[in-house]
C-alpha cells in the first residue's frame, strides 16, 4: 500500500467508515512511516477539535416573541374592527327604534291624532312613549350608557308581554291589537345587545392600553 492509500484508509477509519484495509496493516505502516505517522497525528487532532467544537445555535427568542406579539396584535385589531362594526349596526337599529317610537307619540301629543275615546289616557301613554324614545336616542348616541337604561326597557317589555298574554287569554283583546307590543320586546333586545357590546369594549380598553405601553 502506498502512503496515499494508507492515509485514505486512515481518514475513513477516523470518520467511522470502512477503511478497506485491516487495522493491523495500517498500524504497521504508520509505525514504520514517519510521514504517515505525523499525518495521522494531525488528522486525529483535527477530528477531535471538530467533534469537541460547540455548535452555535442562534437565539430565536426575540424573533419568536415578536412574531407572537404581532399575531396577537393583529387578532386584537380584527376583533376590535368586528366589534366596532357590530356596535355601529346596533346603534343605528336603536336610533331607528327611537325615531319610530317618537313618530308615533308626537302626533298624539301635538295634534291629538289617533286619540281614542279617552284622550287623557292616550296622551299619557304618548308622553311615556316619547320619554322612552328619548332614552333610546340617548342610548344610541352614548352606547356606554345603554346598560343604565336597560332595566326600564326590560321591565316595560316584560309587563307588556305579560299583560298582553293575560288579556288575550281572557278574550278582553285580540291578538292583532297586541302585536304592536312586540316592538317593546325588540327594543329591549336591541338595547341589551348594544349594552353588551359596549361593555365588552370598555373591558378591552385597559388591556389594549396596557399592550400599547408594553
């Protein structure tokens, strides 16, 4: 075997591969050949240093945290956009309900239109409807205060629904005459939804501010 053959075999053995020659023959050659013995010493030193050299792993903590923060921020922004859109729709719906109720009450109050056999009672009810309409309008204007007006709307809806059911059951009124009271139930539901959305917005605001400071 030539020195080149021996060195190739020694290199393979250092790499854990099949050297293609017996270890006895290789060791005998290096014992008798100073050049190959010196080459083997250098090769062993290089191999040892390569195996002991620490692998540098890049620190990905900052990029990962930044990516997570960006994803959370995007999710918060998307949720905020959805909540704002839902809030605006509910505000418009509550405002429309207020205008409709006021449109029914004002003709009775101002011109006596639609007054039945008891004008006094009709005007009292119209005054009550006008007050409710103003309350709904204020809730549409300042949604964060919708929950304060909600108990009034809920009590009204429950009372109207209950009395209507009793009157229909006792045949003192017809179902068609009580359908209008469903508006109170719808208004209460709209007000509840608006108050709920506005409450969620108020609860999210401190978290958003804290995230902005962070």
